[in-house]
């Protein structure tokens, strides 16, 4: 078996790796954006709850949380499919980090614009929706790219719940060929290719929505 044959064999798991990464990233994005937006509304009793959520989920190892969801919840009568288990573990951990990214991006919005909008009679929700959110999302692109990269790097944990992504394919291939160095070198190459392709897509998106004067995070990448 040549090195190209190994790459071809491992490539069978690429689609699973991409799906896991996208599902977990989307979960993190939606939940994190929701939490950061609620926190921006300055509702006193909600702020401690949101802060506790981000504190806890940033402190719990992804693999431990994944095992709690996939192997623990069935004991309580809730059977969780593998992909959903990844979303409820890696996705929620990503949401905690993204909530902090969005909080920092919200703080970068010029307060004078918020005051001007309120002076024009806009409600707090309208200010959040039309003034703060559009700017915040642009400011947060570098942080979102970094978190997407982290999710991609954690996606191999999916093999522990039976999802046949790249790492699972590598383990099977290593056990049959005993060529671990070549197999995992190929795994590294495939992950790097996925990362660069994803980064290229983000670059195209950012060129359209980038705030003038801001330097993209991947200039030094």
C-alpha cells in the first residue's frame, strides 16, 4: 500500500469530519450569539447565570463532557445520537468561548452610536439589532476563526462515540497495516488541507464584510 493509497483510504472519513466540525461550530455560534446578546441587554438576574455558564463550560474538558452526554444520559432514560452528543459537548464548549468573543466585540462598538440611536427613539432591542449586532459580528470574525480552528482540532473525539471520521479510519488502517507513522502523517496532512480550505472560504467572506482599517487575523497565519 502506497502513501497515496493511505490518503485515499483516510479520505473516506473527511465528510464525517467536516459534518462534525460544521454542526459543532454552528451550535457554538448560535448559542454563543444568543447568550452574548442577552448579556448585552444588561438584565441583572441573567448576567450571573450567563457568566456561570461560560465559566463552567470553559473549564470542563470536552472529552469528559462528551462521555457524560453519550454514556451518562442513557442511564437517565435519554439516548443521544452520536452527532447530537458532539453538538451537546463540543458545541456547547465552543459556545462558551464564542460568548466571550462576542462580549468583547460588543464592547468595541462605539458607545456614542448607541446613545445617538437611543436619542432618536430606538428601543434597546432595536439598538441591539440594527446598530450593535452588525458591527459586533464584523469585529468578532478573528475570534470566530480561532474557535472554528479549535473545534476542528477537537473533532477527532467523535471517534469515541462511533463516528467514522478521519481518526477512526486511521485507527482501523493502523491496526491492519502496522504503518502508524505514515498513517498519522497522512491524517495531519488531511486536517491541514481541511483547515486551509476553510480559511480560504472565511477570507473570501471577510473581504466582503471587513470593517475598513481592520487587519484580518490570518495575515500572520
